[in-house]
């Protein structure tokens, strides 16, 4: 590969990765060319791109973005592809599904918020809730809280309405509001008129 071509690939990769929220590194060592093409096509249909670039170019491009370290060096050993989708969680879930279906890939690591994760942490990304799931959970919490507040207000309103009704009935019947008090006795809360 010529220097100019390598430089173009590096720059294109830096441009793509600069907007990266996260991605997964996979090993595809058990796949031949046609099965890798089939995997890439299948993932592409789900909005996921697979980038296969020599590891040293990937390391350089990520280094340009300030992503480096021993964890990255460990992830970028052997055949490695960077898999990126709309969100890292969604990408990890789809990859986990492919592995369960028998696709011979291995999750080697991940990038999440410019941090490199090892294989075990990368596997856990698939267990994280998606943005939509978090929003739904928050809405349920707020809705549950709002329902509790509404119930509280409703109960308080019923109690006040009941108290008001009792006061009206006692006044209509000429009964004192407080036991031992007299309506006609001229007392007004303990003070004489």
C-alpha cells in the first residue's frame, strides 16, 4: 500500500471516528471472505457498518483522537474489525445475537465515550438499556410519582369535601361544630361577643 493511500485511509478513518459515540471491536478469524461479506451485508441492513483496516492504521487514527493505551493495544491484536451502529448498546446487542446464531465472531473490546473497554466490559455493554428504554423508565417513574401525587390530592379533596359536608349538616341542624360549644350561647371560639 502506498504512503498516499495509507494517508487517505487514515484521514477517512479519523473523519469517521471523530463523530463516534462508540463501537465494538470484533475478531473474525474463523470466517472466510464470503462469510465475512455475508456478515457485513447482514449488519449493513440493520444500519451497522463494519470497517476492516490494518491495526496500525486504526491505532494511529484513534491516537489522533486521543484514544490510546494498553487496552487498545490488547484489543488491536490479530484480525480486528470496528463495528459501528446508531448506538453502541444496539450494536452490541445485534452482535451478541449474531454470536448466539453461530456466527464465528468474537467481541474483543469496545470504545464507549472515548474509553477503550476490554472483552468482558464490552460484553456488558449489550446489557445496558438503550436511550429509549431509559427514557421509558424515567417516564414510568414520573408517571408513577404523578399518579401518587394525584391520588394524594384526590384523597385530601375527598376528606375536605366530607368535612365541609359535615359542617354544613351540623349548621343546618343547629348542632355545634365542636362538642360542648353552643351556637346560640354567644361564644365565638372562647371569646364573648
